[in-house]
C-alpha cells in the first residue's frame, strides 16, 4: 500500500476511533439540540441589535446567511417560521427577554466549544465565566457582522443609482455585490469555521493545522446535504410518523448529521497533528504512528 494512502487510512481510523470512544455520537446530539435551541434566540437578539443599529432589513439577510447552505426541503419550513418570529415588534435592546435570548444563543456556542475541546483532545482550563463571556462575545460579533452585511446590501442598490451615470465602470462591481448568492453565504460559512476552530476551543492551533478538517467538513456537508435531501424526497415520510412535529424532526436529524461531520473534521485535524503528517510528507520516509506533533504541554492526550 502506498505511504500516502496508508497514513490517510491511519489518520481517518484514529479520528473515527477517538470520536467513538469519546462519546462523539452523544456530543453530536448535544450540538444539534443546542444549535436548534440557539437559532431563534440568536436571531431575536440579533434583530433587536440590528434595529438599534439601523439595519431594518436584517431579517431577510440573516435568513439567507443561515439557511442558504441547507437543503431547501429542510431550510424552507424553518426559514418561514423564523421570518414570522422576526417580524414581531419588540421593545428596546436592554430588556429581560432580549438579554435572555442572548444568553440562550450563547448556549449553542458553548456546545461547539465543549465538542471541539473533546475533538482536539484538550482540557479546558479557563474559568466558566470566561468561556461564557467569550461565547456571548461571539454572539454579539456575529450579530454586528450580519447587521453590517444587511446595511451594505440595502445601501448598494442606492449607490448604483447615484453613481451609475458618473462612474459606469463601478456599476458592474456594485451590481455583483448586490446580487449576492449562495457563494457569499458559503464564504461566510468558511470564515466562521476558521474562527471557531482556531479560537473557540482551548489550546493553540495554527492556520495550517485546521485547514484539512475544514475542507473535509465542507465536502462532507455538501455530500451529506445532497444525500439527505434525496432521502427526504424519495424515501422518508416524517409527516406520517411525527405529524406536526415533522419539520422539527427533519431539522434535528439534519443538524445531528452536521454535528457529526463538524466533530469528525476537528478529530481529523487532531489526528493529523498527532501523527506529524506534515513532517512525514515534507521529509519522506515510512509513515510512523509513533511520531507526535503535539508536545506534552499542549494538552493532547495522545
């Protein structure tokens, strides 16, 4: 067996084995449920913050950014419910309900942090209030970014009309920006994955350390989404089984699948670091599973 195929097999085996041994299937359920429970609170808080910042078209932008990478059969029912929730008028920014929404939204970030700590085989040494405040910070930053994008998308068509006659060469560029699609949403997803893998869990990772797992996550997400959508269209009959809860169950199953893919991507990165794959590829020679990339003080369990 060629050396490259042999060490890829060993790394994948190590990733899946550690995922199974470390309760990865249960953690994926935790991530799925926490993500579903965090979507509505996050959007409620983000919509309130966006309205405070003057981004009145936030709801439609947020729905696109979150759900455009989901299969239509899964995203459409939930997106419709989200739009109904976001159009309900609410009070000021600093109210009990809005602050509670921000807290519950941070639970989704905390679920990702705990699962990544297990996947990267590191021990969390930060105090609980530090990690919770960090998660709340991620929620606020994401809300501000979404609000900024919403404002830009509203302002661009106006700019096209104002400067179109004077600077015709710029019109095409602005039109491309205003005509954003799934490509832009995927870009936001990629950036989010890099941020989550690099800074959310404990320990330190370099950019090159997380790229393989992120690529694996994106490819598996695409394939898994297509397969799951085909399954829903051809075989599944959730309505007969769950009646009015069918749409919720579909979303939960999809998020569970995404949670498994997400954690396997992190496990893959950890396995690559464990076996010094980059060193083997660079210097050649037989693959040795005894070579470790992580030092004893890096928090890896080996």
